[in-house]
């Protein structure tokens, strides 16, 4: 892969990446956040690919991505997702979203 060429990724992963980008309304630079959003949306192929291709993801943010019909997604169908540090706040909650417990 040249420094200027788009990163070739499996078509399924590209479709899931585009779906997550539309969902987050941004290209997310933080890989754990992309993985979290992908898991929340049921995009497991993207989660598996991100876990094994962090450098390629970063390069693709700079040079773009291109579907590769011959590439296969590596890993199991139901991946074990490992995050370091704290996990991001669930996307379905926001400020002021409190549970019934604790209210008086």
C-alpha cells in the first residue's frame, strides 16, 4: 500500500464504516469510539476489522478507503471487543437523561 493510495478494505467493512459515519455524522478519529458505535449498530465486521487493522484505518482517514471484493473480514462472527481506558458514554443517553432511581 502506497502512502497516497486509498486503503483497500472488504466491501462489507466499507459499507458498515459508511453506515457508522452517517450515524455519528463525522469521521471519528478515536478507534475505540468507532468500535463502540459499530457494536451499538450491530456492525460486527467493522469491529473485527478495526481490531486487527488500526494502522490501516488511520491511513484510510487520510487517503480514503476503497472496496476490495477479494478481501475477507478476519476473525469470528461475534468478536470479543477489547477497549483500553474508559468506555465512552452510550450514544442513546445524553445530559439530563436520568433513570427513575434517585429521583425524589
